[in-house]
C-alpha cells in the first residue's frame, strides 16, 4: 500500500523542512474549557482523565480545524458526564509537521504517563510512534498520517482506511454510474505515484475500467493544462484526491473547459463554498454522515449530527465545516472506549480496550472493528466504508445507499 496521507494527501510536500519546536500545554482548566469543571455531572472527588493531544497547530502550514473539533468534543463531554464522571483533559502538544516536533511531543507524553495519545493531524508523527509504543502508549485518531502508524499494532484509527478514498469511488463509477473509462489526476511525487501503481490502478483493472493517470507538478501546477490532458484521454470520469485548494482548482478548470463527464473530488468540500454553481453534480466521499443531509441516515446518527453542529456552533463556529467533524468524531469514539474501563485508566487498560473494539458505532459514522483486518496493508484502520455524496444546490446529498466497502479489490 503506497498511501501515506488519504484525506489530506500531498500536505507533507508543503510542510517541507519546517523546524519549529513543539509547544505543550494542558487544556481543560482555563478559558472556555473551565465551564466544564463547574458541571455537577463531573465528580470533584475524582481526578481528570488526561490524554495526550497531538496536532499540527503551528508552522508554515497549520491545521487548527482539527484541533477545534477535538476541543469542542472534549468540552461537550465534560458538560455531559465526562469519562465515567471524570473530566476529560488534553495535554496539548502542537507541532509544525516536522519529525523533531513529533519526537518532542512523544517524549513529553511518555514523561507525563498519559494513557493514550489522540492525533488530529501531524505529518511527521510517524517519528513519534516507536517512542509511544516503547512506553506501551496507544495512538488513536480518525485518519492515519503515515505508513508506520498505519501498520502499528498499537495504533487505532476510527475513520476509513486511507486507501478506501482511492478505491471506493472506482466501485461507484463502475456499478452505480456504469462508467467505462476514468482518468486520475495526481501530483508527481513518489507517494501519489506509488498509490496509483499499488492500489488504484489494480482496483480499476479488477473492475474492468479503462484507467489512465495524468500527473501535475505539485509545486507549480498548471491545472488547466492537466485537466485538458485528462479530458483528451476520452475519460467518462475525472478523479482526484488532493488538498482542498487543489480540489477547488481542478473543479474550476474542468468547468472552464466545459467537461461534461463525472467529477470525483476525493473527500473535498471547500470547492462547494468557493463556487456553488461549479460544484453542482460533483461527487465527494466521506466516512461519516455529513451535516445537511439526513435522508437515509439512522436515527442515532441524526442525533449525533445535531450534537456536533450545536457543539461546534457554540464552541468553535468558524471551524464547523471541514475536518473538524473528523476529530470531533474520533474524540467521541475514544470516550466511548474509555467509558468501558471501570478500574484504573492507564496505557495498559486503554490498549487492551482498544484491541477489543468490535461492532462499536463510530460517532456520526459506521461500525468499528479494530482487529487489524479492515483494509490490506493498513492494520490500524478500524473501518473501510465510504459514503459517496453528490453536490446539489450548494450541499452534499447522499448518492450511495449508505457505506460502500471495496477492500476486496485490493490485494
């Protein structure tokens, strides 16, 4: 499996050689978080459950959205009973994407004896995995951001495997849209080329799709030329998984060139707000039910979507859209696991509990099974299904009937 970053693919190339050091703090006792400590449902006679929180919050490229989702979920939990009556606290460690920062955070977490580390996003975080594993501390999150963590027996990710984002859309093209030819557009870097050769191309071959790949320069792309070359292949669908700005540019280029086929924009959503008219008809995937479309959504997930929207609008309204949903969900999923521990909450009991997750419903998502068998080459993934959405009238509308799984297409 050649995929390192699924939903935020190619971000590592933007980070480059940033060398800022990590800054670590504890959140939960000051500012907006202090409101949780006054909640009578969190017992004052028991200490908080403090977990490490790792996020790329600073540097040349920062992702505060990931942090906002996790913090909003933590505050919400503290206002609704905490972890078996105990307040949830984060030992925050913010990185700039460098391996040096990730190592500094890992050492800080080990010294603090945290029972588990929750990751938002940190591109250099693979360097932290051996340090955490050496101390028996599990790493959890929504999406894996490195091959080491993707395959670690001590890591658990509650979102779909990263490879699913590049295979499930092909399944939908073939069996739902009856498309015969697809052209994939990707940055010309080893990660994306490896993915094409190892995952996407074999899956397309298994489906009987005519598949071609067109590459663009990731540092100085000409999207109009790239899309023009893709259209010239005669493709009935254009497909890409890329960072949000790239998705927006590729969709705009396809519309400028009057492309009439299907467009599959990975898991992006920013292009919808950028230009609603251009976004109409574009497909985008998610491993969670998304706000705004509750038709066909189970009753429990509808309530969870309402919880998410209310909490985000209250605690971090500027980050309601996008990847905040992922970290909100993974924080709630971790809390569900921690609730099962009625004795001492330490690294050993948390690791044992995570390994036993089977059939746990992800918050706003699908069933989780952390047996290491959800996706070939990604043992840390606890799920594999995606919902394909299509944009109509400025919002995402569910196109598939629930989650689609396609791990059988990958060897």
